[in-house]
C-alpha cells in the first residue's frame, strides 16, 4: 500500500524519529500523542507501539479506527521538508510476549 505514496512521504515515514498520532476517544474527542513510527519502504503498514502501561492509544484506535499521523518535526531525521500528514484506518494487533 505505501509503495504508491510520493517519495517525500515515504522518506518522512522512514526517517522521522517521532510523529503526532491522533485518535478519537470514547467521548468522540480527538487526542494527540507522540508516537515512534516503524516503517519499511514499500511495506503495507506504518506501525507504532505503545507501552503495556499506556494502552490508551491502542484502545482508542480499536474503538474508533480512524486515526491520523502528522510528521511535523524533522529534528534528528535529516529530512528538510515538514508537515506530512497521513490518515488511515488503524488495526490493533495482538500483544506479543518476549521469550524468557
């Protein structure tokens, strides 16, 4: 899916250190959080993680899967352009456990 996006967008997804991730909470109010994106060029998704102690981002996305990511601060990425916005439908993946 992401291979059809403009090269500037794919570069931001691959190189930005953080992005602003907006979900819709239960009260139908938008909430924006910082998020670390994980992306492979041309991959089908742009992943993000949340800590086990902070599942609100994932819970909100499961309840209302319309989400937005704003790549507005290129600090540390080496990217000169700013303000790439990406809106899609989120899918919550099952939690993975670390092997002991």
